[in-house]
C-alpha cells in the first residue's frame, strides 16, 4: 500500500491511498474510487466499504476507546489495484499550499474533472509500471458527477492516449449517482421529489389508503415536468413525511448508527451539509434523516502516528471526518445534464455500469433507471434477476450501444452499496471488470 499526494496543479495536492492488487498487480486492472458529497472523503470507501480493512473501535475501556483496523474479506483489491482519491482539493487530507488558497478551494464540477485527470496523470508518472493495465473509474453519490466528467476529460485529452504514458480507460461504474443539477434527484427539483415519493410508496412505511390518495391527488407526470402539484397532493406528501421523517435516507431499512451525525434529507449534499449554491426548491418536499457515521474512521485517521505513516501531516488536519473540508472550501454544481451532454460519448467508447442499492431513498433506484432510460437506447435484455453466488443479486437491464451500458439494482443495499452487502458488491465489481453481462 502507498499513501501520499498527487499534484493536480502547482498548488493543489490531492491525497491518494493506493492498494496493489492481491492477485497479480502486473496485469490486473486499476480501479479509481471517489466518494461524493460534494465534500465527502474517498477514505469512506476505503474504511467502510471495500478497502482491505474496516475501521473498528475497541470500547472495552469506555474511558479510553481505541481505534484499529480489521482485515476485510471482500476487498476490491483482491482482484484489482485500487486508488482512493480524496477530491476535490480541500476535502479530507487534500490541500492547497497556495499563499491564499481561496481560488483553489472554490471548486466546481469542471475544475474537479480537470484536477482529477491531472492527479491521475501524476499517479501514473509515479507508478509507470501500471501504464499498460486497464483503467476503470468508479464512485458513488455525487461522484456520479466526478466519474463521468473525469472519463470525458480523459477521452477528450489528446495527450492521454497518444503519449503512451497512461493506461487505456476501459470503463466506469457509478453507484447511486447524481446525473446533473437540472435532472434527477440531485437537481433538487420536482424530478427528485417524484422519484423519492414513488420510491417510498413502494414500501411498507405507508398505509395503502395514503398510497391511494397520492396516486389520486398527484399528477406525477405533470409534477415531474415542473407542473404545480395540487393542494391535495401537497397535503398527502406532508402526511407521507410524518411516517418517513425519522428514516435513514441512506438506508431506509437500517437504523442510524449510535454515533452518526444527523441532518435533514434536504441538506445532505455539500460539506457539513451546506446546500449547493444553485439548489432550486421544490414543493412539496420529502424529508428524511441523513445519517453519516464517521466515528470509527475519524478516531483512526486522527491518530498522529497514523497520519505520519500515511504521509499526510502537511495537510495539518486535526479533525478529519467523513464529510469535511478545509475552512473556506466551496463547491458549485455546474453540469446540468450528464445523460444528455456526457453519457452519449461514454457509452459509445466504454463499459458503463450504473448501479443502485434498492434500500436507498437518498438517490433511489427509480432515479438511476429513469436517467439511464432517458438515453433512449434500445433494450437488449429487459429487467431480469442477476446472480450473485447462487442468490438474486438484484435486477438488471442491458442496452444496445457501441460500448456497453447496463443498469442494475443491488438487493438489500444502502446508498453505499458495499457497506450493507459486501459480497454482492464484490461479485458486482468483478462481473463489471470481467466485462460480463448481469
């Protein structure tokens, strides 16, 4: 394993944690991972989802709890070399060494894409032995923006393919991901409210009488396209909120961890739940709890000896947590519609997997199914169960494109899919890397 910094510019330093494949690093693929937020660290994926260790805390002595690492059976590094990048600059241990870092810490979707590409170029300069391995870019949540925009930047960069210094980009995988600031759940407009409402209507959290009222009172197609819902629809959604407001939006069938921070659903995006600058309002609005657990990872990563071993002391971070950034850090969402503007290029050139845990109300699976469907590609394999070691892993749809495009659900999974079903997530990533159909 390696940890240190990748230069995204003369002043921007992105922290990376690299784990060589435990199988055959000379030929196995290289997988890049991003968490979202924006403002959440990719070490969340490393320590809570699919890294070779999980962060744990020994509370046997309540006066002196001790953080440690425990080996994890379903690490993605068992089949691929994995790079966890804390991005954009200012998130986690990533930092700017500019005299005045304000400009560096003023981030957008577009600056993040270029910075991430430059950081990857720096990585393969440091590790040229991986320049011929196949490259895959993966991530979840707001990384649904980071991943495709980085892939787009690489495909459009003349130096990447021609120089021979960087590996061929083969595919991307986006989990429970955003698709732009004007479409889907992350637009915080009517589309997201419709997806969340209809998702919760498919659950056992509401009485059938309320579901009937919602279907009668709400013209969902008109609402989805910006129409003003009726007062009866508003009243019904407000009643829905009384049943669901205490649920964990990231995992509606899970309890919030004892040490988790809580915030209203509408404030989950952005460092410390600061709303995106261009966030529109929608009425009515569905509210749930956003529970973010940083207890174990924070206790471990704030240890001085751990930071020294990870070579991150230059960042001078004393209060690392899953979703936290440098003072003055700011993010503006600038990409309106990735299915319209970016994915046509990607699905013609790459293996594209879009996956959603079906216990997630933050970015519920109807959102992913909806925006993938909006690409208007011919379905070659309609909705069907896919296999995970003899069990139903979830459901899949395959589309006809020049590259590859599949949308899948992962059964019994939260917003962070590997956290609840690591074995299914392990099967999923290996099917994806092997180019298999689900």
